[in-house]
C-alpha cells in the first residue's frame, strides 16, 4: 500500500494508462494536486480516507465515461489502501492523432 | 448566496475603511475637524427617544411596518444562508463526477447535427441528485414543424448522452424561429 505522494504518483500513472484518458486535470476553482517537498503530482488529491483523481477524457470517447472511471478505480485499487476513489472528468479533449 | 455574501462583505469593508479614515482625521484634528464638532448628542437623543417609544408601545404604523419588513428580510437571508449551495460538478453516480462544460460540449456537438436545427445554445446545471439539468435552445427556420424537430432533438441528445454514460435528470428543449441569415447554419 502506497502513501501520500507515492500513491498520487501511482494513481496518476494508472489513470494515464487507462484507455480514454487524455491527460490529468488540474482542478477548476482549486488546484487538484498532491505536494510533498518539492514534488507535485497534478490531478490527484490524496486524503486520509479518500482519493480524488481528476482527468481530461480523450475525444472521441472510446467508451462511456462511467466505464473509463471504473477502469481507473480498478487500476488504482491495489495502491489505494481502501480509500474511497472519486473520479472527476474535467474536460474532453481532442487527441493529437485525431484529425477532427 | 456566495455572490451576495461577497458583495455585502465588500460594502462592509469599504464602509469600515471610510469610517477608519474619518476616525483618524477627527482623532488627530486634521483639516480643522475635531471630535467635539460631531453631533453625538443629537444621535443619542434620537436613539433614546426611539427606545422610549418602543417601551411605551407608541411606535407609528410606518415604523412598525419598516421594523416588520426588516425582520422578514433578516429571516429570509438567514434561510438563504442555511440553504446548501448547488453543487459545481455533475454527479454521475458511484463516485464519478464531471463538469458542466463536458455535458454542454457533448450536447452542443449533437444538437447542431439534428435535421432542422440551425443553431443551438446549451446550458447544463449540476444537481444534488445524479444527472444534470440540460437546457437547450435551438433555432429553426420559420414555418418548420417545431414539434417534430423538438422530439428529434430530444431523442438524439438523450441517446447520445446515454451512449457517453452522462445521466440527465431533466432535459428542457426550447425552439425559437429565426432568420437563417442570422444563424450559424443557414441550411440543414
């Protein structure tokens, strides 16, 4: 089970490796990030009992948003240590390889 | 209420700043002003007179109405403060959220492709229950069958959002007739 910044890093890597995720979100009104020392992981907020992952989905969506969120939760679960995982889809971005 | 609170706080702080400046000017007797010239006695006499009227029950009808309205206003503001703010994110259920912009972008993408719709403006509101409230205002050519277009637009949007897994709790569709020369799309 990872903790703090390690968990944030693992969650970020897991989220970015999920099909349908374009990039990590940054939060809209408040920055969504985890800090430790000089390191910062954008798009993940690690709490004592919860974990918030902010993503930007890839357009066109390869599958419904709840499926993407579920995949992220499944990938993160081994590291999350029983934390309640919330996925926030902040935006939908056209991927660079899509000529739309 | 958040905007109202900010406005009230700004006015309050601006008022306190102005009063502070006055206090400094009067306390140090700058520019010929001094504390002794302030009409404190008139103000305290007026306040005392008002308190006496309240004790005797001799307030005028106008004063009573004003006081009643002030109490009512205070009560309404108190109730509004207790009301929880509307959520900023659209709940999709099972710990997944999205922003209103995502819903608006998805709806806009399909709304303009519905036959007969020349343009559209979409707004999505997050609600406490899962799903967003989506308001679509579409523009159509004069003389078109508005009922059919409305149904087509509604079903297309619902199908598209359902494919994306975006739940909609309420979908309001409004169609307005417009001159095609003033719309984004002239021909559909």
